[in-house]
């Protein structure tokens, strides 16, 4: 393999450089477009993200959400209706101010949506009249734009990214709170079980709540470099937005009541970045079969004299896989050696490689190579599809177990500030500790340990095991601390 083809750094040696090389060498994205925070997405990443989208969309629709597409522009007057929300997003909005060849200024500026609460809730106020219209659960798969000041990174932080936003409206607070739990289950079913990303679902502290929300709940995971990454989050909006947007309904007693709302935002683009970072190895991508672009790649090993037999065998094996719903491709390119192709498909994380040469044709065998372990087996060609399926199941399971094991190891307890700081410096991850609930202690953690209080565990009160990690006074809750992307 030429130096240009493979990765030249080890993941454990230089994670940041490893990530950069994987993005370009596995042909996920091209950064040469050269507009800060905007990325050119290549087919391989788009195919995987489309699979991620479709699993999430199916799950949301099964739970009563309906798809919508809203305009990508939001008039400034809509945007400003909920003042905390407007204030919180102010620094991140791209504004469209003029159009046409004479640069005619618009009477009202249009925000390029950074998130769609203010667009959707303007319409929800028109759509919701009586209690029979509730609950109303909608989602859209779309791009959003945020004027990001920090350094951008493909699939981790950008000025344009791809996500799903689900917006739900209920008649009662109880139903809205139940939705938070449902969103956590959606995250478990898809982000954990399908994408193999473990997480803790945390209740963010008040000072770190989404602009305009009553409470924010977020799934935090740990990346290989020990940094924390936020996966989906859900916001309990209470009646803040329904009051600002006048979303009212006539209840059963003919009384006008403001609705209760939640929103949920799985950022597919960023979750994809976490998939790349978490599961990849020194050879390149390792993608959970549940979302991989293909299941198997067939690499013919042939010389001129046996070209016909080998090609025919490859086609036959491909058909036998497709017959049972597996997705296979044949890499028949003439200008590359089989060895080069092996490396190429390992880099791209094809879960199974099928090698077929003249000897295999004679023996009615095929060689299967499993991407995540490198394990190689020779199987009867008539069992190829069944054996591939078994490998895929095994791969999905072991990618998840490996990630779970890594995550569990990276949640550590600390009772004292120096102990916490040392763990953050040496290993990162999430530190479980005790907090008095005072903002000043949270600020101290930020300033002296360069870390954030990520929150308390959702749905469970953990037993306090020491005094506040900062001030030494009585602790009010067990919290998780980490350094985030
Ligand atoms: Zn304290």
C-alpha cells in the first residue's frame, strides 16, 4: 500500500490527526471548498447518514410523529417572539438582508434557521384549536446554520449541519414530561442499539439550559480522546413558547389553555462524527452493519486465463446475497491489485470482504474476512449469504460491546477537587462527583478545571457520597463533570 492510501498515524497515538486522515482518506468529506464550517459531503458519508436518518425517522413515526418541511428562513419578528430564545441564539444567526442584482435591502431581515421553534410554532398556533388537535407531534429532517465562532471540525462542529428536529405539543405537563422519557427511549433504541454509541441521559443544570426552555435533557457520550460529546437532547419547553406564540386550545370544559411543549434534536451529522471517532481503528472506519453503506464487498482475484470463471462466480455470489436482502458490491477495477483493494475497503469500513480466486472457484468455496476483527474464514459458496449474515450480527454486537466497555471505564468517581482535576487531565471522560447546586461552584469548575457540570442522571436520584467537590459544603446532588467538544 502506498503511503497516500492508508492512515499514517495510530488512533491511540494522535487521535486528532487520525480523525482528520480518516475523514479525507475514507472519502467522507472534502474540506477544500474552503468556507469555514461548511463541508462538501462525499457519497460514502451521505449513504451512511441516510441510513441513520431512516432509522431515526422510522422510530419517530412509529411513535406518532408526522414529517413536515418548513422554510429555511425565519422572519426576524417571528424569531424575537420568545425573548430568552432570541437572546440565546443572537450571536449564532446568519441573516439574509438583501436580494437581487441591485442589492435591494429587505424590509425585514430573514434568519437562516439555526433551529425551527419560532418558524414552526407560528404555524402551530394556527393549526391547534381544540383539545382534539392534541397531541401534535411533528418532525423535520433538515439542515440548520449557526454562526459558529469556535474552531470548526468536520462532523463535530460546523456552521452548517444536518439533523432532525422533533417538535411536540401536549394538553398537559404530564404528557410533555412523558415525551422526555420517550425521547430517551428513542435515543437508546437507535443511537445506542443501532449506532452503537453508549450515553448517559443527563438533566442539564439550570445555567446550561437551552435558550427558552424550562429544562434540558441530553445524551452525553465519551470520545476516544476523553472529551465529552453531546448526542441528542430534549428540551422541556413548558408553556414558555406557547405563551409567546399564543398556542392555545379549548379544553374539554371549553376553557382556553396554553399548550405544553417539548422538542428533540438528534444531530445526525454530529452523531455520524461520533460513530467515525468511536468505532474506527488504525486501518480506518469501522461502521456498525445496521448503518453501513454496504454489507459486503466482493474482490475478485484473477488472471487473464481464469477471468471468466472468477467473474461469473463473483456475480453468482452477489446475487445469492441480494436474494436474502444483503447489499453487496463487486470491486472489479482492473487498474488496482487485490491487495490495494483490501486496504481500500478496510479504510472505508465495509463490514465483510469476500475474496474469490480461481482456487476458490474450483473448490466451490469463498473466503470471508470480517472487518472489525480481521478474522478470515473459508466457507462453502452455497452458505456464503448465511455466513455473511452471521458475521454482520456478530460485528454489530461486538462493536456495541466494545464501545460500552470503553464508556463504562470512562466514568469515574472523585470526591475532591484535585482528584477530579487530575482525572480530567490524565484520562478525561465523565467524572461523577457531588455538588452543592451553587452557580459559583460550577463557575469554579469551569475556571479552575476547564470543565463543565454536565448534569444529574435523568429519572434516578443518585446517593450523595461526599461534600460539594468545590466548596466542601453540604452537597445537593450527584453530578457528572467533563470537558466537552
Ligand atoms: Zn459548592
